[in-house]
C-alpha cells in the first residue's frame, strides 16, 4: 500500500520506520515543511521520496484514502496546517 506520512519528525519518522520494518507499505512518501527533515528521512531510508508539492495528498481519494490503496498518516505538531499555495 502506498502510504504518505505528513510530518517527519520524531513521531512521523518512527511511524514510517515501523511501517517499513513491518512490510505494511510498498511505497512510503514523506511530506514535511522542513526540508532538512525530509532530506534526513530519505537518507536514513525512512521514506522513499519527499513530496512537497502536494501531489501525494491530492491523488488520494478524499472520501477515504485507504479505500483506494493509499493511506495518509499525519504526525504534525498541534497548530501546524498545510495550505495550498495560490497559483
């Protein structure tokens, strides 16, 4: 299952690592506001790639992402909001 982890700090990184170790995700995509967190997550093998343009989020079924074989896990700090950039 393709899984997107939003927030790659201590909690999100741990979730990604456990998903990988358990073999529950065929593809792990990370999203993080901090580019350094994203780079470290890829370097350490926690996620396969970083998606900061929102395509991993917008491609999921908004009614129930897990029904379409995609799961999104949010591990952001309280008060953190991702916003769509205006074109």
